C-alpha cells in the first residue's frame, strides 16, 4: 500500500514535469456556454445585468447550473474578460468525460492545480491566440472544499486584461457606474455539448 502511494506520487511528478509550459494551438478556446471572451456583454439579450461593478450572474444556462460573466468597466468597458460556469452535472464521472473531451480538443493540460488529497481536481490550460492574447482555461472538480463551488466548473479568461482592468479600476473607482437591475434568467430548452465544451 505504501509502495503504491510512493509510485503514484512519482508518476504524477514525472507527468507534471513533461507537461508543456504553454499550449500554442491553432485553435484557442474563447467561448463557453455561448459566451465569448472579448465580446460585449450587451450582445446577449437573454441575460440581465446584476452589476457588482462588472459581473452578470446567470442561472440554468444550456447545461450549466449557474455562472458569473465578468466584464470590464474601465480599461475594457463592456468587454467580457472572464467566464466562470458551474455544470449542472456535479458527478465525478461527468468530470472525467469533460476532461477527456477537453484533452481531445486542446491537448494535455499545461498545469495540475489540484490538491494531493483528492478533494480538488483542477487542470489548467494556457494558450496564446492569434492576436497574441493570453487565454487561460480551467476545468475543476470539487468534492467537498467549502471555499470552492462543489461539483464541476469551467473558467475561461484573459489574465492580462483582468490585471489591466483592476489597475484601471483602482485609479478610477470613483467613476464606476452605480446601477441596480436584476431579472430572472431565461431557461434554455436544450443541453448541448456545443455549449458545454469551450471552443
């Protein structure tokens, strides 16, 4: 039993060393759940604003239970810079199916970000697109860590634009719009793989 655990640790360490530092693929994901990085938040008439300065909360969306769409208000006004969606299916078997489909489409992950206790399973891909934007994608399964969403989640984001947005917001936070509008999300009719796998 002890020998098996040591072998597992050695195998994982070797696997992580062999992972590429960044994936330079012809196809870089910019879209998940029908939302596209860099597009304007007003392009989506089916969602309604819930402004916490730069976020839209969605519910029951094409195979996703809920999510947060983060967009710029300073450096990139209205531009989506981060998509964070929780899948409706929270099972480990569905996570394995997602990981297989992600890997088939985008190759092996760049980094393992999970823990060694089997509570958080987090795989991360790093890309650079044709416009030289860094794009990061995370597929995560959480069994019981209360600091994270339980179940399966995907995160797709522009790390550099988020940083620039934060710097701009820090300088101009007093100019941020103060609006309060909320409306319930329109429920989609289908759950399609086209929405579930980033593209």
